[in-house]
């Protein structure tokens, strides 16, 4: 297999999805068949779902907080930390995962595209999002100290805009004109959720080289120049040649 060469002339954008955390024991979305306790994920991860049943949504996220609190990064996360140490500012990690495992592993240049499971914000006022590990008993919805409104997880739900600053950071990395060649690697993602699924085409539009590491074929596999099929915790540690 041709190696992924990471030399002084290369800048690398990595996109990770739920598959990268799977070997740490965090369930993937499509792995649950898009269902949680028989509720479609859209019913517990959308503004409409929150309006309809905020207590159900908090039960879902309380369970996820409990499940993610003790999980540990796996060799896939660790490989990305080594790549970043080698490349410095020529590395950027955009993750769709909200479990915080990349930061736990030691990654620093991380864009949390879909938010963070351990952060909360107010659904009703503009107070800044805050770190929060609390879980809430079944049937309850936490209240905002500031306005008395409803708190919600700081997660980007279906139909919500991603943070424009996050998108700008990814866009600027893609179009950076510093004489380096752009390589893009997506790992552990089904390529089904936008705008993350379209990054491969943004990279191709500036003639970047594109790699996919995934356990099974993704919705956008044919858009990548290279597809390495396998588990990210096994493939990533041996994929790159650091020069
Ligand atoms: C392994 C492995 C191992 C397993 N090793 N691999 C254009 C076209 C159509 C629709 C849209 C569009 N643009 C926007 C939309 C609407 C929507 C969308 O994309 N819908 C699609 C489902 C069709 N997008 C949005 O709403 C986004 N907002 C937006 O675009 O705003 C503007 C707008 C709105 C509406 C219309 C138009 C514009 C926001 C998306 C936010 C996504 N949020 C979620 C849920 C909340 C997070 C949470 O609670 O945790 O984020 S959805 C869910 O999917 C979660 C994930 O981050 C995300 C991606 O999933 P991921 O990571 O790919 O996981 P899986 O499970 O799908 O795949 C895992 C893969 O790993 C599998 O392939 C396995 O094989 C593999 N694998 N083990 C390697 N060990
Ligand atoms: Zn408030």
C-alpha cells in the first residue's frame, strides 16, 4: 500500500467521525440504525425534537454523558496526535465527534464541528456556552441561572447552522496559499451528513489529495483518490510516513 507521506511540504486536514471513537466503546450513529431506544436520532437531535420533548432529549444526552465520561482514546486518536506533533501548524483536525476524545488524547488544533457533549448553553438567552458534565434525572429539564429559560446541550443538531468561525477555520486551511500541498484524510465517517460530507469536494477543487479510512464504504467513497478499508485504530497508526 502506498504510504501517506507527511513531509515539510505537506499540510494535512483530517476529518473524523463516530467510527474513530468506536474502538473506544462509543456507539456510532448508523451503527444504532439511526435509532436510540426506538426514537429516530433526528427526534432527539433536532430543535423540533427539543421543542416537542426537552426531557427526552436531556435523557438521551445524560445517558451519552455518562457513557462518554470514562472512555479512553484508542490508537487511532493517538496516531493523529503524533501527526500533529510532526506537522505543527500544517495540521488541522475537524471532528464531527462530540465526545472530546481527541482533546483527551492530546490533539490541540481541533475544530469541534458538531459541538461538545460536555458543554451546555441556553436555548432562550445569549449567555456563553459553559463546561458541564452534569446528568439530569429522567423527566427533568435544567433551567438557566441567567434567564430562567431551558438549558440545552451545546451540540449542532439537524437543521442547525454550524458555527461560521469553525467553517471559516476549515475553509482557510483548505485554501491556504503557502506553497505546501494539501492532503485531506477522512476517517470513520459515513459521509452522509453535510456539510462535513462535502469537504472532500472543497479539497479537490484546490487539487488536494484525498484519503478515506473507513470500516465500510461510505456514501461519498468514490470522491476520494484513496480508500483504505479497515478499523481506524489499526490503519491510522501505520498509514503515514513521517518525513
Ligand atoms: C469505522 C469504525 C472503525 C465504524 N474504524 N471506521 C445537503 C444535502 C442533504 C441534506 C443536507 C445538506 N446540507 C445540509 C443538510 C441537512 C443535514 C444533513 O446532512 N442531513 C443528511 C442526513 C441528509 N445537515 C444539517 O442539518 C447540518 N446543518 C446544516 O447544514 O445547516 C444548514 C442547513 C440546514 C438544513 C438544510 C440545508 C442547510 C447539521 C448537521 C449536524 C449533525 N449532527 C449530528 C447529531 C448531533 C450530535 C450528537 O448528538 O452526538 O452529529 S448527526 C450525527 O451524524 C452526528 C454525527 O457527528 C454525524 C455524522 O455521523 P458520522 O460521524 O459519519 O457517524 P456514522 O455513524 O454515520 O458513521 C460511522 C462510520 O464509521 C460508518 O461508515 C462505519 O462503517 C465506520 N466505522 N467503526 C473505521 N473502528
Ligand atoms: Zn438563559
